[in-house]
C-alpha cells in the first residue's frame, strides 16, 4: 500500500510586508495534517485564513517558512518527479492572456512534458470536455471569469494527476461549469486521485469532500467529515418526489401533526426547486424545438 | 527542450507582436533620413523592451507564474528561457526595424553606388601633433576591388586644431596618388580627398601657422562605394541589439527585486550613469559601453550614407557579460516565485 498522499508537519508561512519590510504577517501557523491516497479534502475558512497559501505550499509554488511537507512518501512538492503527478488550479486568472486557449493549453501540456502526438489529441478533447471547444481559438484575455475557471480546470485535468489542488474552483462558474467540475472530479476520484479543494463557501465543497478542514487565522481549527462539521444533529431533511400538489398538502399536514406529537416542529416545508442546470437544459430543449 | 522552446515562443510573442506593429507604423511614418529612422526605432524598441522585461519577474512574483511553478521544468530553465525569450524578442524587433529601414532606404534610392563601405581603418594608436611644415604619412595599401566607372574611393583623416601654434586655426594639405586638397581646420574635422586608382599612401601636411592634431586611434579611413547595403544594416542591427539586450537584461534582473516601473527606469539610469561616470573620468564614454560611442559613430555613418562599422568586440563582450550576469542572478533569485521579502 502506498504511503500517505500528503503529510504536512508543523507548516508555517510568514511574509515581511510594509514599506520597510518590518511587519511580519503570518499566513499559516503550525499546520499539521495528513491525507490518505484517494481521499478528497475540502479546505474551508473565511478570506485570509490561509487556504490559498497552504495550496501554494502543497503545489510547490511557494516554500514553507517552517515545518515540512511530504507528498507520496518522502518527496517534497518541489521535486520534478512529484510535479508530474500533481495538478494545481491557482486562484485568479494567471494564464497568458495573449494566447489562444488551444495554444495556451498546448504550452502548458508541453511544460508538463506531454509528447506532441499526445497533445494533438488530448488538448482539443479537454477543451471540448470543459465546454470551450467552440472558443479554442479565442484569446484568453477575451475570456469571462467563468470561462477562465473552466480553462483552469482543463489545464489541471489535462494529464491524469495523482494529486489535484483546486483553489476556489467554483468561483465564477456558471451552472454548466459546475457540471463540468462535478464530472472531472468524479472521474478523478474514480481512478483513485487525491483531491484538495479550497473555498470560503463550505456548501460548494460538501458534495465532493470526504473530509473538511476549517482554517482561520492561519491555523487549523477543526477537521472531520462534512456531517460531523456541518450537521447540527437536530434537523431532519426529508425529500419526497412523485405526487400531486393535493397529496403534498395532505402529506405536509400529516407530517406537521406527527412532528408535534414527537415533540418536534416543522421548520420549512416547500416545493423543491429545480437546479439552474436543469433550467438551462430545459430552455435549450425548448429553443431547439422552435 | 520542447517545453523551454514553447516558453521562449510565448515570451517572444509577448514582446514582438505589439512592438513590431508599432515599429512598422512609426518607421514608415518617419522621414527617409536613415539616422532619424534608426534613432527613433531603437528608442521605441528600448522603451517597449525595457518596460516589458522589467514587468515579467514582477508578474511571476505576484502570482502570474503559479501555473509555471507547478510545471516539472526546473525554474532555472524557466528563468533562462525567459531571458532568451526577452533577448530573442528584442532581436526580432530590431530585425523588423532593420528590414523596414532597409526597405525604406531602397525605396528612396539611398542605396547602390552612393553607399560607402569601409575598406581600411589604419593609423597610429595615439594622437600626434603636426607643427607648421610637418607631415604625417600612412600607407593605405592596394584597392580592395579593381577600379570601375562610377566607383568612388576616398580617404579621410580625423584631425583637429590644437594648442602650440601661432594661430588658433591652421590649414592642412592632404595628398594621395596625385590628388590633393587644402582644408581650413578650425575644429575637429575630417580631412578627405578622393583617391585615384594608383594611390597606396596618404600624406597630411600642416601648411598653416597653427598646430594640427591627427586624432588617434586609427585616424585614417579608406572608403569605397558598394552595393552591399545589407551588410551595413546587419552591422547597425548588431549595434542596436547589443544595447537593447543589455537594457533588457538589466531590467529583467532589477525587476526581480523591485517593481516594474522603478526597475525599468533604474535600468536606463544604470546605463546612463555608466556613460556619465566614464565621460567624467576619462573624457569620453568607453567604447565597450553597449549603445555608447561606437553606436553613435554608426548612427553618424548612416547620416553620411556610409555603411556603419561592426560593433567593437569589447562592446559585444560587455553586452554578453551583462546578459549572463543578469540571467544568472535572476535564476538564483527566482528560485522562489515569491520570496519572503516581496510576499
């Protein structure tokens, strides 16, 4: 069995800031955690809690001021052999704006060491996969934020990495973009990849993560499964499908009575809404019929 | 290797595309004066190249390089690639400007037999003073090509009037193979005479009452008309490129430790500072300074419809040293995309 995918021990990162470089800003302080291969960890926390810094350290873009990080055993993130097994989606839009999407992806694939013959097939296929097939020859500078995010996902999943680090992957994504993210993450999990995602909105990550880690002020405050961290132990969610509005009204009345007799109360009861993705799909189907 | 080439291509593209378009428009709009065209083009390229080179490290250090940071390519290679990209981009720009200027010159009929090519540069290494009645003679050898109708050949000697004579001006007589010319000398000037086919030496005699100085090193130049205008453009391109890659290297290096605006200005200041310090200390900027006196002489040559001389070896060596120094220090400093100080 392979050793831990990620092992971070007492990791700290501080920066000197200010005009005289005299002020010390601590971005991460004494962070220790590990992650087994094939697991998905969500980093949650408010802005400035150190999520992005931790991902940059794990990606080998930056080095810790204190402590150590080991990936897949004893290797550090800076080692070339490890970088071949790693994918990183940084926050923001750091890709070369003057290149067309297809050229930029070719460049990134080339820097990742992908042979030309493989690039020729995989690059256009990945652009199709993230929904940018018809924008392959558009310059990245002309992309919207959501399209940039899709491109970022495309470059991260271009190879078949063993460790995937995604910083705010849902930021700016539209509903079809969420679908793309779900698809690539499912595929990655299916082949046993380890995934670490960061978001300041926990609800973005819950569906994907087997574990959540709460960061604040550069420190790890809590870690556990989404149910452990987010479940309140006092509210039951029940979703019922496939009946008429009259039957739903009767069911709601019965449930309210049953809850009252059990010493509880119904907090919310309303007709569920479709997802935006379903709405887009339905509208597209209507447009096609016209 | 492929990945490095791809990265170089990106950087070349970053620099070359907007710059080349800008230049073609600018140069096409200038007068047919080759010196003005060169000066304007190289100044424009210097501005674009220096500012862009200074901005690259800053962009990397502030997060734009994150996607590069995860590529399994050594960072020293990326840094070296960035520099090669910057240098190649600069060369592409100057090559585009050269081609435009050459095409413009050809269009204006400035080339052909009217262009003079240096055939021989000779003379003593130090200046010599000729008092009234004294002479200086220098062998100039056989013509490099046989005489033909319409082919012009001239010799010129760099001179000036100096202290020591009875009057502050003097008269020089320059003679070569039966041809002669009397020239009044009141300041630094070229004593020139057309060479007959048989001339193998030139003689300068001070026939006035003041003191005449023959200014070394190598004050005697033999020029002959030539069709090889392309060689001149290439040499001019060499002068411009040596200067530009020096500025780009300095800007790239300084950009690692300071913001792009300050780095670009400081790169220009370092070069100007070198010029001023040596001018003050030695009376003139040194020949080895890329973009220095040799470049100035080359610009003057284009103004006189002469083909410029090649950049001196020391200037090329100085440019190469700056380039390698900049790349080496940059590679070391950029080991972290975001070092502690600039985090």
